[in-house]
């Protein structure tokens, strides 16, 4: 009888019990592995999300900087164009004789006063020019000689 019981337990019943126990442990191990894979995937997704946010933030900062640069360039261009237009219209007669006479005399009068004061200061120094005097002479000659020569050629 014991031999029949051992035969029964050693045969199909033992294999069935062992199969169920091993299937349980195998399923438990696969479940643990799946959970670990899901945890790792979540960490990878979080890292990818962080990288994407940083990339978007950087692109946004670069676009803001680009917009600022473009805006500054447009403003500088507008300022330069306005200055050129103001210089073109500065000496244009407006049609009122006394205003046109005043505008025509201010620049030469101020230049005459400034040059007279400088010549007076230079005469008090015995007509010995300093470095500043030499720079001023160069600036005046450049303005009156070069500016007019370039103006005649249309530059």
C-alpha cells in the first residue's frame, strides 16, 4: 500500500504539485521583474521629460534673446534713419525769412565764438600748442576740409 501511495505521489501528483509550486514562484519572479521594468521605464520617462523641459526652456530663452536682438537692431536702424533724415532737413529753409536767417547764422556764429575763445587762450599761452590744441586743430581741419571735400563728391 505504501508503495502504491509512493508511486502515486512520485508520479503524477508530485509533478502536479511541483508544477504548481514552480509556476507560482516563476509568476512571482516575472511579476517582480515587470514591476522593476516599469520602475526603470518611469525613471527613464522622468529623465526624458526633464531633458525635454530644459530643451524647451533653452529654445524659449534663445527665441526671447533673438527677439530682443532683432528689436534692438530695428530700433537702432530707425534711430539712424531718423538722424539722417534730421540732418538732411536741418538746413532746409522753412519759408519764414527771420527763422531761416537765424538758423543760417547760429552755426557760423557759434563756431566763430568758440574759435575766438580758443585763439585767445592760445595767445595767452604764447602760441605754444598743447596736445589738446593739436587734437583740436586736427579735428577742425578734418571737419572743415575733409567734410566739405567729401560733401562735394556726394559722400
